[in-house]
C-alpha cells in the first residue's frame, strides 16, 4: 500500500517517500530493503544530533562507541533476564552496574539498587517505594510527598498512578527549592521529600544537605533525582569544579536515581535507582503465591527485560572507566563555560542559576521565544522552558566539537538582533518537553498536547 499525494503531516515526513504499512504485508519484505530504509532514515536523522547544535537528547554522538554497544547488545538481544536460570550472566552484569554506580555516588555497604528502563521508571519506582514504606512502616494511610515545582513531571506521573498526595514547594530566586517552605509544611502524612541534581529546566542542584537534615529530623525518605546530573556532576570535584553535595555522601539521602542512558553513554533506555538502606528496595518488590502459573516475583516495574540493554550498559561503564568519564566531563564543563560567556555578552539576556552543564537563560527585555526561533532557523535545537519563559542548552559530548561554541556565539548575536525587531509579534516556538520548544496549540494546551500524542502513534497518511 503506497502513498500518493499524501496529506501534509509534520509527524510523518516519510509518507510519500516510503511505503506506509497500515497492515502487515501478506508476504515478507526482503531484509536488504528493510535495512536500506532504516539506514536512510536514521542516517538523515543523526545528522542534526551529530552536528553539535542540539541541546541534550544525544549524549554521546560517538558512532564507534555506539557500534561497540550494539555489538555487546547483540549477544543478549534475544534474552529475557526475567529467566535467570537461562541467563545467569544477567546477575553478574546487573549487580555490577548497580555496584559501580553506588561506588560512584558514594554509597556504602548498605546500598542496593535496581536497573530500570529510564529516568521515568526510576522516579516512579522511587515514589511507589515511599508510598509503600509510609503505609507499611510508618502506618500512614494517605502518604504525602513534598517536592519542588521544578522537579521532573515523572514524579507527577507516579502520584497520578499510585494515588500519592503531593505538595509542591516554590523555589527561591536561585531556582532551588525553598527549604523554609518545606520545613513549615512537613505534616503527619509526609513520608518523603524530593530534591534534584540538577533540575531538568535549569540544571541547578537543590540544597540536598538541608533537605537531608529535615529528612533525618522527621524520619522521612529523601529521594534525589540525579537522572540528568548523576553521571556528570560526580566528576566535577576531581576536575576542580565546585558544587553543592548531592549524592549518598549526604546524611539523610535514602535514594538516588542516575540515568546510564544519558551521561552514562549507554543505549536508550537504562537508568539506575539506588536505595540506602538496601532493605528499602524491598518495599516495591511484587510477589504473589496463589497464581495458577506458579509463584511470581518481580524486583521492579518490569517483568520481561532485555538482556541486551543490560549488557550494553555494563560494557559502556567498563570501557569508559572513571578516566574516560572524567575526560568527557571536562570537555562538557569547559563548553558550558564558553556558552555562558556568550550569553553573558548580551545585557538583554540573563542566566538562570549556575549549572556546570545545563545553561538556562531568559530575558526581561525580549521575547525569549523569538530568540529561539532565530536560533532554530540557523539549525540550533534549544529546549524551550516556561515559568519563567526561558531556553536551555544542555551540553553533551557532540556540543564539545571544535567550532561549536564560536558558531553559537555568532548565531546568538544574530538571534538577539532578530528578537529586537521580529517580523511577527507572536513567536513560532513555545515550551514543550521533548519537542525542542514547539507547541502544537498554544491557545488550548491540553487539547493540543492530546492531538500531538495521538498523532505520533498513528501511521502516516495513505493516499
């Protein structure tokens, strides 16, 4: 079923170029044809990330590294680590990923963990753990979590799924959680606090030490969302960059998440969730004994899991080692400083916070989304933020290529000039997570988001 005269769809740029498969073909498509189509699409799409003009999203950009990880993945691509009797190597690989991450984040002998499918699963699992701990250990029937308004929305997904009450704390002028607010609002149903290291919007580290003191004083859990920053901030001290303490070295921290598929340079999707004490991990175990299929137990959200992803994650960590991670981190921190300098050169722009790797900036004089439009026209993919309107440039390895910061500084000059006299008062871009700042419908946000989610799960137009 081929496409002729396709309807316009920004979500389906390949309609009309490749066959649209709304139904399974009667006879199989030849392997070489399938691989050719995948290679063509992926090669074209990789060019943008490889160019070094994309904020976040692509964390390694090293295709030799990818090839190595894919080779490691291939040995276990068909394996299901739920079946440990068939794949006992999964225990070696997974436990070593957890142990290496715990060592990196200053865990101790009473630290345990899980390998999850990504940051969302890590955060959702952590919140479920505190709900169960609150009910089972503290006797709190309706557990409450206090978190900053800047915390990742995956926490909100957990609250929605699991019926957890949430109280959102404001942030200070430095965009860190207001600890005084948290202190004043801890109540009898509060079971856990949340802090970020660093926040997705601005890359800042919440005052984890102060939150830890509150957690100890009130016998609460404290989860640190290090999904974004865990595998990059940990190298800062040894490279001469100071930052607030954030990991398991802080008294009172009882769990922390860190995404191996971000600055751990593993394949998507993998993340590590650590608990201290390790017994806390048991609160989210699922076990059932009365099922006709036999006794069942699961260590986390997932049942079947890919042995290939675990092998590739293990391979990435071992191959890079601490020295490799430090070398990449040094380039990222240096690049972030150069990007900050470019922003500071414009009095119309101001930095938000002082992140070592995620440069967020706003403007009180210009519409920052006009700046984003002009940068986008020159091939840059920034992330649009809101509350307040801002942009961020999350620095990753592709952005450290020679000439990237100079090109950004040049194009930022042009973008600021454009924003001072834009052709239209209404900018084209806005703030939408995961889509480079584009918002399908700024007038009816939820309706627009619903249409967006529907659209990306439908086949392309058929003539």
